[in-house]
């Protein structure tokens, strides 16, 4: 990339911030967002997660991205198994009958929002019958609904849905 194109890219670059619920701070999201934006511009037609990992391996070329990955293979393998366990817990529904239209999540996360290191899952029946756990689940769902509503606002096709969600959130508050 020429210096002129790099300067133009910097001038046109948007500001970046963390997604609601992200573990990234504002400054880390800004630094990583810029680095990823530059990578996409260099490649020209988008990047894959493999491209991002490969680019991030070079600590000198991509110091901000490099910090976001675990490079100790033993620790990374253990972390991956924890992600797989979470995926498994989030991927199982209760099936009461084959004709039942609404699947019910079997296990739900009842971890407080500030507890980011280890998630605690319980059976849905326990979460709904315990006052504190139920409040945590409802709070998380409300935050997800607000986030979903903000994303949908960008598309006029979802105006009716956005209005209904907004109305519900106001009534529930």
C-alpha cells in the first residue's frame, strides 16, 4: 500500500467501539477495529477468521491483534474445549413431543453479567423456579433484546418489529 493510499485510508477510517457485552475495552476495540479494517483494505475482498489469525501471529506487524489471542498451544487447547463445552450447553433443547412447535433451551446461563471468566449453567426448570436465577435470565434476555432492537433499527424493513420491541421494553421497565 502506498503512503498516499495509507493516509487516505486513515482519514476515511471509521471509529470503532466494543459491541454490548463484549470483553473488549473501548481502546482495545478501537485499535483492533483499525487493524482489521486495514487488513480488509489490503486484501480487498474481505477476510476470513483464518486470515485474521494468520495476520495476528506476527507480533511486530500486528501488535494490537496479537495480544487478543492465546499463543500458548496448551492454554489455547484448554480454552477451546471450554468454548466447545459452552456451545454444547447452549445447543441442547428439551423436546416434550415431536409436534411441540417452540423448543425450550435445556440449560441456561445464570452467571451475573460482571462475571466474565466462568459461566454457570443450570437446568431451565431450576432457573425459572428460583427468584434470583430467574431475574438474572430475564435481565440477560432484556439486554439481548435491546441489542437486537438497536441492530434492527438500521433496516427500515423491520420498522414494525422495532416498534413492538421498543413498546415492550418501555412497558417492562
